[in-house]
C-alpha cells in the first residue's frame, strides 16, 4: 500500500514548561493549550497520523530545534478549554462546541546536535521557512519537506527519519 502524502510541522514548546526530555520520558503527549485559530485549524484539519514534527524549544537562549516527533493522534477537542482549573480554560468552550483542538505527538529521534534559530537564519537554503519570517509567532506551523530535510541534516540526521 502506498504511503499517503506526509505533512511536516514545527511545534514550539518552552523548555521550562515541557522540554523534549519529558516527551522522551512520557513516550507521547497531547499538545494542549493552543489558543490561536490558525494553529487550531491546522491541528484540526491538516495534521495527520505519521506526519513529522520539528520539536522546537522557544523562549530559551538560544531557541533551537532539538528533535523530530510524529503525530500519533489526530485533532480532537482540547479538554483543558473546558476545565475551569486549567490555565487554558475558555468559558465559551462546551462539549457541543469545544472551540479548541489538540493533537498527540510521540518522539521519533533526537537531533545529534541542536540547531539554533540563528543557524537556521544563516542558512540560505532555508529562505522562506515560516519560522524565519518576520512576525511569525505561531506555536504550530507548517514546514516544507525540503526545509524539514535540511533542518534534519543540519542536526546530524541523514535526512527525514522514517
């Protein structure tokens, strides 16, 4: 059976909130708390099982890509939006209209070396990568296959991991 077209993503996490090492220890996690409609729509409509993800540590000096993960559960309602004790609570979210979505990811492989944001900016082959565009702040964003492969190679991988 032929493999469907794969999508590629970058997902940002603050290492003081949820670092790569926690994903490795946990073996998978749900990606909750995203409160941007554009990012929500990508998680709801576009992220599919098996898609590859660059795991990016943001709000860190220097920010960097640390590993490759995989979508292991497609978009479903983010239950934190309906939990009044959650930092991500949204009083307008209901079981009938959950408003916010999440996916689950699992680790695939760590980078052999971290790739800093500056290194990516300095690589002309990554021109046009959303992460590197002025004003690009989404915590979930698409990455082209070409850019994904280049980042993997910069991190010491032989290409996009299977």
